[in-house]
């Protein structure tokens, strides 16, 4: 399985919302509490991880087996301190999480500033290269590309995809172009033919319906950029500058009693009940929601495109949980610097 698949969750019934996989929740946990620059060499005690993931319905055995698998895949590294085992990010996992953080906190879900350009990528791979084809398609989809024709993919804007192609070792098999559509091209029709707009929209509607009941009264973020900046300084984008001072301070010894894993909105704890668990599920589900969205130009989407209200809901709940989750992490997480 390619690295970026870990960020996804299986689609059971999209109308009920996602059922996040333990791997997705694990990376969301490390993205929430370790990713901040300067804390990438921080290790978190396995008992603390079991505690936090138990709050979103992941059992102790599932957490332990997921940690082992992710170590074996080079996504996490571990360090023993006495009788305790601590886990931290590898450079490979850090790269995946930085990409996810950019998608969540910096780009936003609505593309209002498209400049009219498109990036086209054509490829031709031997039939026997099934894994390479899968990896390329997975990375293209994550980068906002859709299949215009067989072997020809397209994405809005000037997408720097050459590095991804080189990383996959496929430079000799890929051609990349940047262009604008001719006036004879019906862009809205092309978008409908290339991307499954109904499925993308359904994810946003599901997210908004599921999370809106948790909104506290009050105004939303004053601006997208301001909200993103403020949220990045909270727990969702990593620990504060004093995170290292928590080393060895916590002592979570086992899993908290797991909440029910029903998919309905009523199964999501309110922000005040369990901010660290709420924020973990919020970020994981938002990443599931935006994963298949290529950020198509807003001017070529339906006027009632649901990404905007869904993102407003996400940012407001993220804002409500940022400080409480950060404070709770300071109380719960036993951390040490990794050597």
C-alpha cells in the first residue's frame, strides 16, 4: 500500500460518514501533537497513544498492532525508556503529514483564486507495472488530478508534480504540460466528465450534517487566513514551543474506555466533553472529506457547492477545541526526546 493510502478511510456508506481506520487516526494523532517543527524528534509513550485513540473507539490491541505495522513500514520509530516504549515520526511519515497539513490548514477547500491554468500529465507504463501505476494514480489523485482520458490526467492550476514523478522513478515515462483551455472547450462539462462531483459534494454534506450539531454559539472565523493561522498554532498542527518540557510528565497506563463507534452525528462527543478526542476525529474526518476534492475552480462549480459551509463548520469546531485539546494533551501525554 502506498504511503498516502494511510490518510484515507474506507467508504462504507457515505451518507453515514467515514469509519476511520486505526492507521488514519494514528497519523492524525501524531499530526495533532508531534508535527510542529522542532518537535519531530519527540516520542510519545504507547500508553498515552492507547488512551487517546481509545477515546475515539480504537481498542488497545488494535492500537498496539497498528504501531507495530507502522514501525515495520518505516512510518514510525520507537525507543525504549526503562519498561516503557515511545514512538515518534520518521522522515517518511513527516513528509506525508506535512502534505496533509498543507491541504487542511493552508490551501482550504474552496478555490476562489484560480488563474485559468491547468496542469496536464500524460503517462505510458508497461502493463506489468501494476504497483507503479497504482502509486502514480494515488499520488495524482491526492495532488488534485483527474483522468481526462486514459493515460492523460488534468488538475486545476500550476501543480508542481514533477518532484512526485521523480520520487516514484517514473520521469522517463511521464510528460507534464501547463496550459489554458481554448474558448471552444466547455470547462464545466469537462469537469463533470472528469470528476465525480456528486460523490465529492456528498462527502461535504455528510461532514456538515454530522458536525454542525456540535457548534457552540458565536461567530465563525473572521477570515480564512486568520483562522488557519490561529488553528495552526493550536493542537491540530502540533505542540506548542514548550512541548518538550512535558517529557516524562504523563503516565497514561492503558486505554480509556472506548466510546461507541456508531456513525451518526450523535456518536461524536461534544467539544467540551473530550476536546482531544473530538479534535482527533474532527481532523481525521475532514481529511477523509477533502481527500478526493481536487479544489476545482469555484466559478465552474454549482452555486450551492457544499464545501464552503462544511469548511466553515470544520474551522469553527477546530477553533473551539484548539486550546482545550492542547491543554489536555499536556496533561495526558507522556513524551521524551528521541535520540
